[in-house]
């Protein structure tokens, strides 16, 4: 398990339609002061070479591809991510215990083992949406159940909203990463995020790592924006 207390807590979400603007941004960032997230859009456009380029520049990369398939396929995909040298990779907890344990065991057999975390219930889904696909009860109850299943399956943590973090943290203990998007510095626009929280409030709610995109990537001076957020959370102690 990574010692999160000494690690940079901010993961910058690189959501660009092409490599050039992403690399422009990355050129101004220090790998010691933040991590990077590559999601489905950039990976689908640019492929593994782009990820390897970021890793080659010394960044910890969270490959946010949210795998969900039969256990053998997900385990193989996680191993392929490990081969790219990524720091963290994720899957959907709703793929089930067998899928999660098979992926974790495959990663444990490798010399470079990325952290493996799970998405519980997508924050875009409400009660009606999850009922339509067969989940019973409120989204929050399903988040808690799937967080427990993720922990029991030996994974390193989950992605959750800062609001869910407060509910989940007491149930999973300290040694389990809670990675939260939906974070907005007090001064920033909310963009299309509805249920947002400031970085400091998210950490106080139990988050370990904060995924932040547009408040940094769309800022006139991204480096200055990152530093401002780092100052906002500098005094935080767990
Ligand atoms: O620009 P912004 O800070 O909203 O970016 C947040 C990042 O976190 C995006 O890459 C988005 O896809 C991701 N994310 C999210 N909400 C979730 C899961 C992932 O905003 N529930």
C-alpha cells in the first residue's frame, strides 16, 4: 500500500481530444507534485504509447479504463496496464468478487504491481437508473455494499464521490484508498459536476486522493491553479 500521507494527493484528469494540449499542460507540471489520470477518451484516441510517454516523463499515471468483463479478460487487461508502467488501474466492482480477486491475483504475480481500485456505482446514476438495471435500494446502499465487496476481494480502494467518502470511510478502515472526483476549489466554476465539494472538505470527509480536471486543465495558468489547490490542502493532517 502506498504511503498516501507522503504522496501528492492531487490526480490531474487529462481529458483532451488530442495529445498536444495534454502534453503542453504536462510540460509545466512537476511529477513530484501531482499524478495524472488518463481516461477512455485519450486512451482510445492515442493508445498505450501516450501512457508510456507520461510514465517516461516520471509521472504516476492512473489508467481510468474501468474494466468490466469476465475474470480472465479483466485480469489480462490489468496485466497489460501493468506492462505500461501505470501506477493505478481500475475496474467495476459490479463485475463481481471472482473478477476482482482474479485481477488482483494476476497483478500480485507481477514484479511491478499497480494499485487496483474499483468503481462502485457511477455517480451519474440515480435510484431509478440503478433499479432499471436490477439494483435494489438507494445508490448509497449499493455503494456501501460494493465498497465492502471490493475490500473483501483484496483491492486497494474505490473511486467515490466526496459525499460517499464520509459514509464509506468508517466501514473500510484507514488502509483503503478513497479516490474522489467531483472536487472544486472554493473559487472555481462547477462545470457539469452537480454534487461538488472543496478539496479540503473532501479530505476531511475521508478522501485520500482528489481527481481534479478542469479547475486545473482549463485554467489560464494550470501550474498556478494546481499550486493554489495544494496550498488549500497543505495544512490537512489525517
Ligand atoms: O474536470 P473534472 O474535475 O470534472 O474532471 C473529473 C474527472 O473525474 C473526469 O475525468 C471524469 O470523467 C472523472 N469522474 C467524475 N465522476 C465520477 C467518476 C469519474 O467526474 N463519478
